[in-house]
């Protein structure tokens, strides 16, 4: 039997500090064998695909200091996770790049001589010992697969399940939901949307322009049995704390 802790979109440095602290403490408590980051690790506002739609892009010498600062801030937060993963001796680590993370790669496509700014290189994933996957490249362990997330809309869990046709866990949409179905040969299969660890306040998400949202803070624990089957626990984080296996964890 092995256990994995799965974390959804963090959007460093626009993360919820109390939610992140809950997950860090949960890792110490659970001592997982596997760690899976579903992506959107950074907000990456400095290279946002939307940033220069209404204004002229400045020269690189003005862009790079801000990009460097954001990369530094994101790496600082990743270091916190690596420190606790090292402490509990969790060696198997996976990173599934998200659409926000891909903005760094798009920046490098525009400036191919700046390969050090790719998401993979900027966050040192190979050096950190993570198995790296590009946006929506699927990771499969046993009878469940993991992906950053490919679909949105009111029925995104159902859409993910129908399109992938297998047990699938993803982030991307920031809410918590599940859709299940039964197949003749495969039996019951489900799709899980895992929420986020992002600061959900209007002040940090001005692009919402005051609109309400259905986001939730959460993370997942997946227990893998020798048969390849598994058990999923979605752990909601409520106001900076959660209940896990009889223990209250406060961030």
C-alpha cells in the first residue's frame, strides 16, 4: 500500500498562506510515499497571456527584472514543500504543468535565447528530483490518472470523465466536485476536481471584477492498493483548518 498527497493550483505568490500551511502540516502527518502537484504553481502575472492585450509590450530590459522577481518568489514557496517532503523521505514527486505555468514557455517561444525562463528550468524541476509533465500530459498510477485540467464549464467533472474515459483527478477550475459513471467492463469510474490553494479574495483576483465564484481550498490523499485500485479522500480546508484522520490541522 502506498499513499500520495495531491495538491491543486497554488498560484504562488498569490496563494492562501493558511491553506498552504495546512497542506505542509498534513504532509508531515500523513508521510506520503508520492507527491503530485497538479500545476498552476505560479500566477505568472509577469508573463501573463492577457497582460499586453490593451497596451504595448515594453522592451525586455523592463520585463526581465519583474519576471526574475516572480520566479524567485515562486521558488521560495516550492522550497517549503521540498523541505517537508525531504523531512518525511518522500522521494517520488511529480509536477504537471498548468496553463499559467505554460505562459513562461510561451515567453521563451517569443525569446528562444532565454531558455532559462522556461517553467521547467526556472523552477529547477529536474534538479529538485520531480518527474515533469507538460500541460495536460497525463500521469497514470494504478487505475487512476492525473492531469492539470483541460475543460471548464458547469459540468467540467462530467466532461473530464467522458473525454478521458477513466478515473481522473485534476485542478484548473478551482472548485471541488465529483462525477461518477459505470462502465460494463471497468465498473465504477470517477472524475475529481480538487479545488485550489489560491488566495480567493477579490483584492487578489481583480480580473473577476467583483463576480462571485465557487472556489474551494482543498487537497487530496490517494491510497493505492496492491491491486491497482485506490481510495480518494478529498480534504476540504475551511477557514485555514481541516480535520484529518481525527486530527485538527490549523494553518
